[in-house]
């Protein structure tokens, strides 16, 4: 669980496992290595009490800028089946976080764009600095917030998703709180205090009871067709990445210009 990762920093202190996204030079944008490493660590969280809470945060100026555009553009050239397989890997990451046996807390700052919202939406509690900027920016790139969709919509509902996902607009942490995408929007100097308060609350709860209660909540609210939904979303992102709009959107982003459809 604690090892040298290419894209992550990890520490375990007083049964709190802290996982830090560590690609600060690109605002912790997710590439294949980060997706694989995050999936591995979340799938192997022990249930024996050595870890009682997981904290997910980002190193540097941002929590996460979403998927690495260069990575997505490269994947788009690999063919439909390879794109589906890549979408399934991303969906598996969000599911691993969602199914983590112990409570998970996301600490969000800077920006949370695109796929970053899948990371935080899959966590149990989200604490955001009040100046954090959020966006479901996929439609601006000619693609869709597909693999993150099941987890985000669980949090914010159908009509919140329609406004935020169909426009791709940027919004504040306070707005994210009103949509229930985050639990807390706080000044930077208050976020660590809130985190410690949450960790203390979890420490006073019986570990096995917490795990069983988390399983119970998932069982009560889970969509019986979630696997079918994830297969659909993996196929959708593969289709749109390779589409004319998807290619144009990512080219425009990399070239720092407006895409053709805005003219």
C-alpha cells in the first residue's frame, strides 16, 4: 500500500492514509500511470483496521485538472476497442474509490475540471477551498462527461447535471456546495481544521460498524444496472474522443484557440 509511485505520494499516520496526486507541473492531470496507480491503491485498502480513513488531495496549485489532454488525444488514435478499454479503466478507478471500504475525504483546491469531478464525486465527503473553480468541461472539447456521469449524478441529480454538464460552464465552490457536489466550501485557512474535525468524528465511530454502514448505504441506493451503465459510458467516451468534434476540441485546447464550432 505504501510504496514509491510514479504519480502519487502516500503516507499513513494514525490510521489515516493520505493519497496525494503528484503531477503538479500539469495541475495533476490524470494520465495512464496515475489512473493505474490510483486504482491499485484504492482496490487494496485493507479492512483489518490499519486504515480507518482515506484522504485524497492534490500537490501544487490544483487538486486535479481532469484527464491529461495529450494523453486523451493519443488514446483517441488507437481505435475504438482500445478506447473502450481505456474508458473502462477510468470507470474502474471511480468505482474503486466509490467502493472503498473505509470513509474517503477529498480535499479540493485550485481547479477541479472534467474527470477530477469523478474523483471527488466518488468520495464520501468533499471539503473545498472557497476559491476553487469547477467545470464539467468535456462538452467544450467535443466529448461528454461519460465515465464520471454515474458518480456525479448520484451526487447532484438529473437536473443539476443538465445545467452543469450541458453548458460546461465554470462555477465556484459555493455553487458546488449548493449543487451538493461538495459538502463544505471554506476559506483556505479553515479547511485543515474541518478535515481534522471530520477525522476525529470517524475515530470515535466503531470501525466495523462504519464499514458495514457504508456497505448498507451503497446497497440501498445502488442502481442495479450500474455495470451496464459503466459499459455504456466507456463506449461513449471512446466514440466521442475519436469524433471530428473531439479531435477539433482537443486540438483547439492544445493550440490555445477557440474550436471551430464557436465561430
